[in-house]
C-alpha cells in the first residue's frame, strides 16, 4: 500500500501548500489519491477535498489506539493508488507521547517527507535537517522538500541531502498563492475565489519543482497488520440524523459521519442559515462547530429554524452540539465585533468573544452523571479549539488536560450533549453507539407510526 506523510518543522512552514501541490500533481497523472490529516484539524482536509474531489480524513493517535488508526488508514486508502497524509505542527510535536505526526508514522510505518521553510536561511538549513534526522533515530524520514527556497540554492540543498544520507525531493518556490489565516486557523477552501484554478497552479509548480516520481517510488511499503474493532450488527429501519452543514457549521469529522452510517443511520444535511426547519423525520441532531460568529446576523434572523431546534430538543430529540453548535444554542451569542444576537435558547446564557484561545488542546472527559453519550464515570478523549467562551459552560463533565489543568464543562442529560469540546467517535465508539440507540428509541416512539 503506497502512502507518504508530509510533515514539517513547525506550524506555518508550508505543509498544507506543499501537500495540496503534491495531491494536485498526483491527481493530474490520473492516479486515484486518498488524503488524510494528522491530528484534529478540520480545515486542511477541506483543501485536500478541493484537490482530489473526495473526502479527506483525520488520523489522530491521541484519540485512537494503534489498531484503530491502522484500520482507518487502510479502509480509506486501500482502493487508492497512493495515500498522502499531511502532518500536524512540527513533526515531533504532540501530547503525552501521542497525537504527533511522528507517532502516526511509527504506528502505520509510513515514510516521512519533512518540509523546511527556508526563508532567511542558506547553509543553516543543514543544521535543521540534521536535528530532525538525529533527534529520534527510528523516525521513518526518507527525504526533504525545501519551501520558499530560491532556485539558485537548490544545488546547496542537494549537497546537504547527500552529506546527511537522505533524499533531496525538490523545492517549492514562493508563489502568489497563499492561504490566509483567521482566528481558528486558515480560511476554508470555499472562501477562496478561483480555488480550483489556484490549486491547479500549485500542481503545475509541483510537477516542475518536486520529484513526484521519486515520491511515488518511496511510498511503497508493506502495511502493518491490525485487528479491526467489532461494531454491533444493525437491522431494521434506519434512524435519520440531521446534521448541520453550511458556511457557518462546517467542522465535522468525515469518520464521525461514516461511523454513524456503519451503525445503521441515514445522514441528512441541512443549513441553519437558509433552511426553515431540520428534516421533519429526523430522530437525531448534530450541530457541529464552525463559524457561527461570522454569520450571526443571518443565523439569528432565521427565527423559524431557531424555534424548530429549540422545540425539538426540548421535546426530547437526541442532540449533539459542539463548540460553534453549542454557541448557537445559547440565549444569545456575540459576533466578531461583540454585537449580541439571539440564539436558539436551549442553553440559558451568553456566548461571548475573548482575545485568546480558551482551554486549547486535547482533553480527557469524565462524565459526572449518566447522559446521552455515556454512563457516569466513563472517560473519553476530545479536543477544544475556540476563542469564544460562555457564561454557562456546563458542569456535567470533568475535563483534564495532559498538563494537569482541570475544569467542569458540558451540559449533558439523556437527550443532549452540548459543550465546547469536539468529539471524535473513534476515540470511543461506544459514544456513537449510545447516541444511535437513543435516536432509534426516539424514532420508534415518534416516527414509526407515521411511515
């Protein structure tokens, strides 16, 4: 199974640009390509999808055990000619020994290419290379790509690679294409005009400057064995899960959707921005994260949708609301300028903007009482990434970071999970199974006689 991991020296070194360029070059050759993102990031996979035309998936060794990671990579990549994985932060950066691109490469035995941002450096690049090659000797690094390297210095880069016993895999010049950032990272792919044309130009640059044939050659490696986790066999009518998906609510893991479908659900997407109601036969609801603060006025003006969501959750519809979806459920929430808008009124409080990331990073959640997703005392891993906060964060779970910090969070009862932490169902498939069970029960009690 051909696979390669594009890692970097640090965040912002050009990993996403180089990854998209390589994906475009591979796709232009007519290859079937699958794409992945190491870690919990939602935005980079949107760019991957724009290039290859199919979903990109997350692989996270903090969330998942080794077998689950191997299953997911093989499941999504087995029918491809090559799988390309984009790393996270710097190659060795992670949490408690997990979550890093290094960890993922070891678990899946994937060859690694390191992207170095060469701006302002010449021969000092060699010190960076040596550091990454020698910091941990068993590291799967097979070569380097040199981002923002002047063409006149490519000979130096080749010489450094030869001296250090690694491969020179090309360079990437400074281009007119750039991906802008905002408070939660990069802007989304749908917000960039002429995105297809611009990504195509990246692919053309890759064909000229990156050694694509060599990358394909070194990506071939035997795949490690694994034991697939067992999922319950589902029979009978499929419960419909209404999932928000539009510009305001766009942070959702493809594998979360895939697991719900494996568990026998039908997913129907809707837009809180433009639709007036959630799908009428829905037996479950997912309000994912995103950028409700950028579309606050339009969301608040859609009073029919706000009322429908409030009434159905209050009446017992099983619902998961994460981060931006959680903000939307408040009595009020602010936009980026601090103006206040009316929300759905399920969570009695105000979501407000702050000037820095709040409780950023991986967390382990412990339930303080029985709820929609788990029993009291059960633990599972999640992730927080938000500048906004709330006057009513909830107290039904206990959160703990790897550095020892702790706090209470989340509103949870037998039909609602609502809080800032994002869920990844493969961190503990039991939470998805319990959600689906609640949706089936709701369907049997509310929809079966109407079909």
